[in-house]
């Protein structure tokens, strides 16, 4: 019904068709011109109706429910990028976990030697008399926490195949501070770490040098 109405309106809009007057042309020419214009009008009307039909068959995207809207497909490049990010995150997490595990379970030799030397110094009466107690130890004179936790060290194996570790660090008590120099070796017999030497140099309140350990081969 809609198409018929549109067709009638279109005819009405193009009516009346101007023809040449009878004074200018004979009746046969007028009839031929009327027929040609009528055919042209029909073609135009049919083309317009077909266009309207085509337009009416297109679904309005705004009429579709939102849950039918398909998600944007992930391209290969995007998928690869996401995979790289995920793998990088897992790699960082694994590296951090391994570092913590290694530090807690497999303590580096220099920190093991540092711990033994500091414990010996903290319990020495000569040192406590001079700088007080409690005594703390740290790697470097810096406000940076990482630098303070980094212990200067040297590890090597001597000509007899004995593993040796040398460390140095700072100590501080309520009344003064100083520096510790230590070397330990791993005994081949009992596999225990033993002091080669342990020297404490007191800088404040008054300079002094204390030899706490000195290894003398049997």
C-alpha cells in the first residue's frame, strides 16, 4: 500500500506534462511525445520504488539488542602483544621469586661470612666497652639502603684448593663506630668456615685496633 501511495504522489508531482501545442505540431507527434514521457515517468517511478525497497530491507543497527552486538575480533598483532606482556610479567615474577628464594635458602658466601663476623664482634667485650651495645653492621657509609646492604667482598681459591672469602664492613654502637676486616676459609676436613683473621678498627670515640681472631695453622 505504501509503494502504491508513493507512486501516485510521484505521478501527481510530475503532472501536468507540458506538451507542444496543436498549433506547433500535429496530433501524431503530440501522441508520440506523450507516450515517451509516460514511459520515462514509469521507469523513474519503478527505480525509486526499488530503491525504497532496498533501503527498507536494511536492518537498523540501533534496533538490534545490545547483547547481539559482536565483540571486536582480536587481531594477530594484538594477541601477540598481550602474550608478550603476560610472558614478560611471568618472567619478572619468576626472577624476583628466585632471587628471594636464593637469598633465603642459598645465602651468598659473603653474607654468611659477614653474619659470622658481626656476631663475633657484637659479643666481644672489648668492642662493647669502646662503642657500646647494641652494635649494628652495614656494608657502606650511605643513606641508600641497597648500598648499606651491599657487603664489599673477595672470594677465591688458594693454591691448596681451599676456598677463602674476605669481607669488610662498618659497625656502629651508641658511643662510637669503626670498621671490621675479616677473612675466613672453608676447612677441608669438617667443611666449616673458620677465621683467618678478624680485625676491628675503632674510629670513635678514640682510635684503637683490636685483633679478635688470628688463625695459626697447627
